[in-house]
C-alpha cells in the first residue's frame, strides 16, 4: 500500500491546544504562492501516481482556502485513482459548494474537526464552530452522497467530567456516522495551553479520570456498533481508515506540503516547517532508515492497532527473534501491559492507558 498525504497549513485562527504546522495567512497572495509550490511538489511524484492507494488532504484547515485554490490542488491530483480519498474540514468553513467540489473530484471520505459538543468548552479550546455547523455540514455531505464521514473528538479537557463525555458520546452517536477519532488532550509545548500551564493557570485532568473516560468511550462506542481498532480510532464495520492504516502497518507514504514527511523505500524525509523556507526549497532532510530504526518504528506503530503485531510476519521480515531482540517484552507481559494471543503481540487494556511506557522498550 502507498499513501499520499497533502498538507494545507492555513487556519482562520489558532486553537489553544494545537501544535500542528499551521499559519493564519495574511492575504490571498500567501495562499496562492503556497498552492503553486504544493502543486509543483505533487507533480514531482508523478512516477508514483499509478501506485498510490489513498490520498489524505489534511491541515491546518483544508477547507479554509478558497474554492479556486482547492480546485487547483484537486486538479493536480486528478490522475490518481484511489481506494480512499479523504479531506479534513472544519465545520464553520464548510459550504455546500465545497461538498459539490469534493464529489466532483472523487473525495469519498470527510473527516470533521468537532472536538466536543459542549459549546462553552469549544470556546475554551478556541474553536470557531457551533454544534449547528457540525450538524449542517454532515447533513449536506450525506445529501451529496458522501457516507464515509469521520469526526475528531477530544477528551480530558480541563473541567470535563464523566457526564460530559457521556453527553459528547450521545451527540456523536446521534450523527449516524461511520468513524470516530477520539484523542486525549495532550499539553504540547509552544501552545497557548502550555503557556497557561507554566503560569499555573491550566491544570490537566488526572490520569485516573482520563483512564476512566477512555474506558467509558470504548464501552459506549462498542455498544453502539463501533469497532475499536486503534488506540484512538473507532469505526463501523468496513469503515476503518485505509490511509491511516498505512502508517500503522508501516507501509510507505509520500508527504507533500509544509512540514510534511514521508517514508519511501527505506528513506524517511522531512519537509521544511517554515513557510518562507518551504517556498524556496521544500526538503529539509532525508534520513536513511537502518534496520533497527525500521524494526523500532514498525513495533511502535503496529502496537497502536488493537489487533497488535503479527509476530511471525515481523520476525521473518527482519530475520529476528522478537523476544531475543527485545527481552523487555517479557517484563511488559509480566506487568500485564502486553499480551501474546494467537501469534499476535498486543497491548492489554492496561497497556492501552500506558502505551508510552510500553513503546519505550522499542526505542
Ligand atoms: S483548526 Fe486544526 S490545525 Fe488549525 S489551529 Fe485549530 S486544531 Fe490546529
């Protein structure tokens, strides 16, 4: 499998928790210059076009740019025939005209930034949409024939209680969508929340409460027909994200755009993260992955999947014995953070909450 990720880094404003590569454009000229460069970069991968299985346009806010700018990108992608073509959107910028453009260019999956249905907390996060925007966008996309809709939600927002999670889950289930990504709020450096934290004005939700929240999320979504298939992802049967599975299964992917990265034929590359530098020269650096790097990444990414890692596949791919290579696996099994079942190594329920502790042994 080969995926193509395209980064559109523009946003209306900055959300308080966000550390993605993004910028608020000063004017249309900034966007035009970027899109021209992006299209040039997309075209530089023309030789791979017939091998690409999935395309994912992410951001930033890909639907914040004008229809003309979006069409310019989509025209460049037209020769690629994909199994899954996703675009991320923010509900407040969505228009029916955009939905029509998505359909015209073969976009068959839309991922919507919702985060919570509590409008006070949306303000706290500095999000710009309302619940009505979410409902309108989803109903318009469904009318246009886009059934494969995913939403992003966040838990462990300061002040949130289990009853708030219950409310968000009920609202999310009512939307009758195919996929949900449910992330725990992470306090990232260089965000406004981190600035508040350093001044004692922001307190994180305790580990116990956040663990309980995740447990409730898993239970409720499973009761409502969702499969829990990755640490932060749930889908109705048949609607797992094909693109994201490329990352978790350690397949190759091309990343284009500001701050994007890719992995192709054993080489990982990183694009420039500063707009002015990217416009001059897209690439920041290329790193040839050693066998140890690859094993380590494959283990960490693969363990994110609830089904875990097929032990014999990894052992034969790299000609290793997993237990000899990582003797600490036994320790993790004894601590009940990892388990081996039917030839798969996977995180236990306890391990899901303490994933980072487990991943350390593969670094
Ligand atoms: S809209 Fe998305 S990318 Fe933009 S600032 Fe908010 S979270 Fe970050």
